[in-house]
C-alpha cells in the first residue's frame, strides 16, 4: 500500500513551548536573585564595594610605585656609571701625580748633586781674544825690562860696602789679614812672582791668566776659608796688581796687598815667626 505524502498542515511548531520555558526560567532566575539580595546584609555590600574601590586604588598606587621604582633604578644605574667614570678618572690622575712626583724627586736629587758639586769652586779663566794676545814685540820689551831689573839686582848684590839689611825688603804683618794664612804673590812691572813655589816662579803678565800654577793657587784659596792671597806691590807694579786682583775678584778669591818698597830681596821672616 502506497504511503501518503505529508503536507505543511501536518507539521507541529515547538516555538510557543520553548518561549514559555525560557520565560519561566527567567522569572525563576529573577526570583532567586531577589531572594539572595534580600538575604544579604546591606553593610556587607557596602564594605565589599568599598574594598573593591580600595583595591582599585591600591592597584593604581602599586602601578605608580612600580613606575617610580623603575625610574629610580634607571637613575641609580646612571649614578653608578658616573661614579665608576669618576673613580677611573681619579685613578688616572693619581697615576699621573705619582709619575710627576717621581720626576720631581729625580730632579731634586739631580739638583742636590749639582749643589754638592758646586760647593767646590772651580776657577774658570776666560780665553784671551786673538787681538789681545802678546806679540813678539811685547815679549822683547818685557825681556828688556827683565834684563834691566836683573842688572839692577846684580848691581845691588855687588855693592858689598852696604850692610846686608839694605839689600832686603822686610814684609811685616798688618791689618785684619793676619788671621789668614798668606800666599805671597809679588807684583813687578811686567810679571808676577809666586813665592808659594820653591824656588819662586816668575810668570809674565800675558801668561798669568792661563798659567796652571797660578790657577791652582786661586782654586786652593777659593776652597779654603783660612787661606788668602797677599799681593806684594813694588813701586812700578800698579798695572800688574790691578790685572791680578781683577782675576781674584772675578772668581771670589780672598786677597789683600802689602807694599814692598825698593828692589831688594823680600824677607818673610816676620811671617815665619808668627
């Protein structure tokens, strides 16, 4: 037997039933919520709301505190970096200061060494310019003067009729120089005579500045406070004395003078007695 084809009039709609079920569930939910709210204490609700508000404020303050802490951390890192750079700079400055101090100590030691060496005076005689050097003519004139002096001395020695005392010139101590040990240097018209040598050494004026014996005498007196050079002046020896005295004064060598009148042999017996 053939089935009958269903038509639209035979369909059953479930929408009104579902709508009623949904409405009932909603009403029940509202009733439950109303009952629950009615059973809750109003103070508790207010406290919960206030706690929620405070919690929100605390969260905001915590967030701000975290931001501030982060900023402080960044600043602290920057300060640490600055302090580290400053410490490195100070360490470099300290190293430089130590190096400079060592250099200054070396310079001070060198200066002290030079000072100790400078305590001993060294006589430096200037070189004679080419134009002022003695010529052959000057030497011949000096030789003639020396020969004339020798002739006078020989004549005095030949005068046997006179007492021996007249042929001698006595050198007598005097003035403030008696507290020093004298080194006698005789000045004549064209030369000086070192009576510190044995026999006495004659040095012509042109050779005085470069003579090793005279320079050694200057060094000896300059380095001994108890020594002094005493120039013995003959009547015609003023130019020679000025030249020799200038050499002494230029080198801070203590010196003095005594007259030696006449052309006789010098007698130092008075100083030997002293």
